[in-house]
C-alpha cells in the first residue's frame, strides 16, 4: 500500500518536472523569435555617424589643486530643531 502511494507521488513529481522543462523550452523559443524580429526593424543602411556633433576647444580654466569645504565643522541646526535657549 505504501509503495503504490510512493509510486503515485514519484509519477506526479516527474510530470510536474517534465511540464516545467517543456514550458521553459517554449518560453525560450518565444523570446528567441521576438528578438530576431526586432533586429530587422532596427537595422538601417543609411546611418550618418557624427553628423550632429561639433568640435570646440574647451576654455582654459585653472585646475583645482585642492578642494576645500566652504564651511568647517558641523552645520548649525534649523530653528525648529534647536533646543530651548540656555538661561
């Protein structure tokens, strides 16, 4: 009795696994066909590369040798977050 139940469970698991493999194969085929269809739409033989670019010389600016913060130490708290004034 136990072995018949075990065989049914093994058969069910095998069916679920097999159907998963078939579904993955079908999905991969569908995605593969979709990507090949997009390739033909995006191809163009009359592409002009660099037709809208302009070359300019950047202005001469001194390089920053050392960055320094404008404010040192912790920033002051906003008025709504400050505690009561000391007497």
